[in-house]
C-alpha cells in the first residue's frame, strides 16, 4: 500500500514549518512507521540542522532529481530512529532547479517505500511552493496567532484549493494561553473561524523548542515537554487515532506526573 | 494598571481587535477575483437583470467598495428600457 504524502506550508516564514515537520515525522517514526522528510527549501536548507544531521550530508534533493545519485544515497538516516530519514535540500542552487513534475514523480516513488513522506515547504508562494505542493495529497498549514501569519495562511489556503489540494488542515503554533486569557491574543477558535479549515492541533509557545533546535534533537523525544506532547498528539491524529485536541493545551507537565505515578 | 484603566474606558482587548481586523482583511484579500471570475460575475448579473429590463451590456461596471465596517459590491448598468412584463415567473 502506498504511503501518504504531506506538505507542511505556511506562506509566512519563521512560523515553525521545519520544527513541525521534524517533530511530527519523528513522532510517527517512534510509532514504528517508516518516514522520510524532504527539505523543499532549496538554497535555504534547515531541516538538517533542526534534526541534528547537518554533518552527514553528501548528496541532496537536486542531485537526485538531476540523476547524479540514487535517491538512497541522498537519504540521511536519523541518529536514533532507523526508520526515519531526511533528504536535504541543495544549498547552492536556486528553486528553479526543480520542476513540479519531477517533485511529483519523486514523491510517488518515495510513497511506494515509506508510510509517510513529508515535504517541508519554503516560505513564499513562488516556484519553491509550487514544487513542494505538487506531489502532496494532504497539506498542513502552520500559523501563529499573529495577523501577518494568519493573513499569509489564508492566501496559501486559497492557492492550495486552486491547485486542487482540498485536504488542508491547520496547526496553530506558539499559542500563549496566558495572553489568550488576558484577551491579548487571538484564540484558536478565532483563528479557526477566520481560516475556515479543520484544526489538526495546537502547539503552545515554549522555550523547549529553542533548546531542542539548539541541540538538534526533536522535541518529541523529551517526554516532559508540553510542546513535544502537542506534536505527538498531532502525529497521532494524522495517523487516524482518536486523540482530542485540547483547548490550548495537550498533555502537560502535571499530566505527565499523573501518568508517571498512577500509570494512566 | 494603565491597561486596566484603558479597558475601563472602553478599549477593546487587542486580541478582539486583531480578530475584527482580520475578518475585514481576509474578506478583502479573498475578493481579489481573477479577471475570468470577474467576467463571469458580470455576465451572471447581466443575465439576471435582462429578465426584467433591457440593458446596455457594454456599460456594466462592477467594483468592490471598502467602507469602514463593510465591503460592498457596487455595480452600475445603463438601463435602456424596462420590460412591461418581466420574463421572470417567480
């Protein structure tokens, strides 16, 4: 059975696409699925550093597409999980070195071998976006609760629908509960009402994210992190498991201890 | 404290203000219809209007007007003659 191809996009840069890809991918790999993560941001690659695999790059996405290597040669295996690997982007090429058709073919081939193929889409809505979206069956739009991110997300949702990608889901990243309570941040409900697509998950704002990217170890390995738990919940939902989206918080610190002591 | 005083004097929480502004901005962004869609919209308006009156099909103009709290569709059409018995049955 062919795997699922999922693009993670946002329009605006810096809202957490790469972090999202790294964490959902790792969470699914921890559940024993085979997963490949493609860095679609040609010229500005980052998935490799976020995953802590920057020292192992030999070949990249453009090398595969231009036939300079087999795709297996460009795949870098994760340090902890044998069933997880990434395909890095080329750093010294531009986005026009790949065509949507080529990307589509590669995704189809990868979906034959892997349960999940994730594409980390570059910011913007130009060639890189078109390439990243071309082979995907499902799109995850990441936004933060800020006006500029939401506006760009809405543009991207429109473009996805125009490109016949109708299965589009939302992740609200960096939600700050305290600010929402004070009325100084749009709530998840507000954002969902504005963008009018189904909610896949909410990731709380957390310093853990910075620490995890500093180390190059995805957050989902850290069992005490709320943001990590949020990403695990998202992965489970993507995998068809019935895990409810909590109002602004997923499995928290207190829940972790309760689980530790009571075993439930 | 200053914030509490401002709230007391009726300042909306910034989250609500953001929501209101976004409702407005997104509507405007989404209204950015392609020329094809605009043409289709014009044709549809003409079809409906011509059931009731004879109109100058070349004169139609469709624009979106931005008010402070609303977005309006404004269309101008020259009427040549009003039909005595409209071809509409409803």
